[in-house]
C-alpha cells in the first residue's frame, strides 16, 4: 500500500473518505427546514403539463445506509403525474411538520 493513499487517520482510501464526507454533507443539507418550501414549489415544474417529451430521472438514497441506493436511477417519461406530485407534496409537508414539531419554549 502506498503512502499516497493513506490519509493519516486510519483510512487507506482517500476517495472513499471524501465520498463519505460528501454524502454526510448532502444528507445534512437535506435536513435544513427551508428546503421543504423550495422543494414543494419546485416539484410542480416536473409535471406532465410542463415536461412532455422529456424524462424525470429518479434516484432515491436511503439515509443511514452508507449511501447505498435503494432505487434508481430510473426515467419517468413525460414528467410526473399530478397524483405523484400531490403525494410528494404531502410527504414534504408531513416531514416539515415533523421537523418543526419541537420548538423551544
């Protein structure tokens, strides 16, 4: 094993360490409460009324599973259905409500 691959913290593979840190950062950023507002508005732009002739690529990563994909990538042709958008918005609201449930007294 070459010294170039040893990061000095016991990790022999720097690229794996960097990928893990990037995943952790992405996961932490996803938990910011303000993200729900923008995601709820932006999801509407992926509907069938605006996305005909194109595809939406879906990829879901399960948090806490070391970034392993649980689904994806898969193409949804001609955009997301109104039912799908409504369901995603409901999940975003539910998640926002949960994230803001505990407030300081």
